C-alpha cells in the first residue's frame, strides 16, 4: 500500500492531529516488555560464539588478549542473530498489528496488547506469531554480523588499540555503537519493509502470497523508492538507541 504522507514529518503532524500524541507510542508495550531480554540474549550469544571461535582458532586462554578477526566477529554476530530471531519475530509482528489500528484507546474497535495476543493465537495458532519469521531470519542473521563488525571497526578507528585492550573510551563506544546501529539498519532496510508488509495481516487476509510476491508487487506498484521509505527516521533512531546500548554494555562489562 502506498503512503499518504510525503515525509516522516508530515506523517508525524497528521498522526498527532488526528489521533493524539499517545498514538505515537501505540504498540510499545511488546518491545518494552522484552527489550532487556532481547539485548541480553544477543550479547550473551555473541559472547559465547566469540569464545567458541577463539578456542577453535587456538587463541583462547593465553596470557595476552587476542581480539577476534573481523571474519570471526561477523560469524559470532550471525550466531547471535539466529537467537535474536526467535525472540523478535513474534514481538515485531504484534507491535506492527497494534500500530496499524486506527481506533484509539477507549474507542470502539480498539484491541489492547493482551487481547491482540489472544486473538492471534486463537485464530492462527502459535504459527501465526511467527508469520514473517523466515524473512526476519534472513534480515537479522547477516544484520548482526554487520552490526558487531561495524562496532569493532569503528571503535578501533576512533580509539586506536581499543580492540587489543578489550576496552574503549566511553565517547568512542557511544559513537561506534550509534554508527553500528545505523549501518546495520541501512544494510537490511529493504528486507525490513518486506517483513513489515507480510506481518501486517494474517496469511489468509494478506494481499501477498509470499516474500517474492511481496517484493515483486511492491516494486511494480510503488517503484524502487518503496524499499527506502522511512529510512531517514529509522537511521536516526538506530544511531541514538544503539549508541546508548553499546555504552551501557561496555560500562557493565568493565564492572564485571
């Protein structure tokens, strides 16, 4: 479906005027309830995969810290992406369905978070919660490789020697984390557009028969630019969010 708004700013103004400022937080309950678990799983999985790769290369357990190569970093990130998919696929699907509602809280037709979850599992079963799961896997596995590689490369450029030390200056972690988030989202954004469109409705009600059909019809009906719609707002959000995430991660890691 084509967008009725010419820009993110136009969408923001129209949404607030029509539905109120609280509508900007519609669907936030699902990611808010799981974000800490998601990040814990991703960083723990990345840490475990890193240690496995260290052992496999014979570089683990020595007296001197040896950082992963960028290839190893990419592989460890991909391993984290596999586990991330199991958690994030149903959360994002629920968030998208709730955000697409036109009724506000208290109005006829509004479906709350718990009721929406019950409705989907009752009608579509547990399989319905993982609608779009395959495309989420295709998106998240390489994305996390890019994510951690970009972070490691950026912090080394900003704070030379940080990879060998295993620590970096707080400002470097902040900037590198933000850059990692933005580059990661830029690399997989077209696939995220496809995922969102597939998850917006149930399989029965969907206008698309699958991933390939969604890509083909979206391109035919709206052109190549459809796969970059909303990219600016997403990259801005990604920079801030991931700058904070990596800053906290490095701070906590340094205390443990």
